[in-house]
C-alpha cells in the first residue's frame, strides 16, 4: 500500500522580517524631504504595528513607505488588519495594524470548501490555526496547492511540511 503524503496550510508572519522592514522604513522617513519636521513614527508593539503621524495625508504616505518595505522583505501585507484612525497626543493621529497569525475558523472553512469543490481525492482537517491536507498522490496535493493559491482569501497562506 502506498504511503500517504501530506502538507500543512498555514498563515505566518516572520516577526524578524517585520522588525527589519520597520527599521528600514524609519531610516527612509528620516531622510525624506516630505517628512522633514514631521512627528511620524512606526513602532512594533507585540504583534501590532503602531503608526503615528501629523495628519491623515502623512499617515497614508507613512503606510505606503511601510508597505513597500514589507513587500521587499516578503512579508504578506494581506495579514495586516488596520484599525480606525484615532487622535493622539500633540495633534497627531495614530493607527494600529494587527499582524494576523494563523488561519481563523472562517478562512479554514473557505479552504476546506475549496478542497472539497476541487474534486481531488484528498482529506483535509483543521488543526488549531492550520489546515492539514492528506492524499495518496503528491500530484493531487499539488493540485490542491494551486487551487488554494488561486482562491481569493483574506489572508496570505503558506504551504509547509510537504511529505
């Protein structure tokens, strides 16, 4: 009997890469002319990025700089969940961006539906914040990977532990 192959679908954000991207973005903000004299700042607070700037226009520029640095460091920007813009001290505005780690129940259900609708003979099960897919053929698993990649999910997913 053939051994079953499997892989895990996960959604992880590498925190060291996020930290590096923030440091690079801060360096760029300090040297850019349009941020001269601005109170703009980016901080990493646990699993949350805190953006502070003078006004909404500068906040959008700050987010653009940060997103470009995150993309260059291969950090999935789909996993950023922005809160509302709020007033902060000194006439500044603050916005928090939570880094989403793991697959929530809603997205796990979507992934399971994609797998079932693909018609490929594989089994999938939700384990905590990941989805394990098991099948007899590695070709079937490759089909599932491509189907999940093409799907429009609200988070970025990675495929690990391919055996």
